[in-house]
């Protein structure tokens, strides 16, 4: 039985004080972290340390939204995996579609970041997902399979990786993939992992769904056999909604 995982990706929202306030509200409303669902939050870089101070000891994971693939050096504006580790992160999101779309994160770059993050002992949330154009052309499986294969190139052990399927057309649009549409892609990702690794690895890897997850649709999505939780954008900026989504995952 795979343990569910729900992570809030706050994107470029919340100042340090706002992030501290939101994480405190999440703790208040969530109570104990349940054994049936891992919970994480991914504030912007400046708020990582402050949020870490608030959530440390609660069992909620701190996640970063991105990292660089070099150890250190002259890379103005970038953040290394050691910096994230020291800030208290246990997860880093890699290959989010917004990084792919606006900041040139190609599959080979994503792969370098995945490997660097793992080398620092961080868990990785590897994001994949097709655009609307790709879905309409009927090449969703091809695109996602390629993102998974190239993202995991040279990664010997998938144990510290969570895959997040986030159809680009469903992110921030209010349009959610139907639970069946999402399930179909999740099953194909799991089959890809079986081919790259083996059946036990595929059975164990957690695959989150992301894209307009809300309290009203979370339960149905999380009830699908290959959907192991969610990567939540907009709804994670509201403590009540985020906690309701975590509760839906705990129940499923
Ligand atoms: P929304 O939940 O706002 O659609 O964002 C999803 C996402 O991109 C999470 O990483």
C-alpha cells in the first residue's frame, strides 16, 4: 500500500511573514500529521528558513520549488541543493511545467537537477505533463513517457522520487483532468517505471496528480488506483482548502 502524499506548491506567492502565517494556520487546522498521508509545503526560497522554524517537529515536510544542478559557483540567482538541505528541505520540486515553459528547463536540464538533488539526500518531486496542444494531437502518452525516461536517465534507484503528473492545460485554469483521464496517464507512467526499473519499483513509486485540485474534486481523484496524492497550487494558498485536500487523501 503506497502512502499518499500531498504537497502545496506556493509558487511565487507569500512574503516571509505571510508564509509563516500560512504555515502556522495549516498546522492549527491540520492537527497531527496522519500516518496515512505525507504532507509537504513548498514556499518560495526566501521563506524556507522561516517556515522551517514553524513546521519543524510537526512531521510536515519542507520542499523547495527548484534547484540548480551544479554544487556552487558563479550562477547568479540560482540556489544549490546544499543550501536547500541546510534550510531544512527534505523535498525539491524539479521540472515543474512553469520552469519548463518560462525558464528553459528541458528534459536534460531536469535530469541533471534530479541527480544533483538526490546526491544531496533530497527527495525529488519530478513533474511531467502535456500541453493542451499535445493532448489534442493525441501524443500525451508519448510526451509524458519521454519526460519520465529522460528525467530519470542514469538514476539507479527511484526510491527517493515522487512523480507528479500535471497536465499543463489544467494548471491554474480551473480545468481539472477528469479522474479517469488522470488515472489513464498515471497508469501509463507506472508502466514506464516498470519498464525502466522493475515491477516492485513501479508498484512502490508514488504518482501525484496536480492541476486545479480543490476540496471538491480531491476525493474522487485520490480514489483512483494509481493516484497517490496531489501537488496543489492555488488551493494550497488557503489553509482551510489545503487541509481539506489533505483530509481527503487521508480518507482514500
Ligand atoms: P493549481 O492547483 O493552481 O492548478 O496548480 C497546480 C500546480 O502547478 C502545482 O504544482
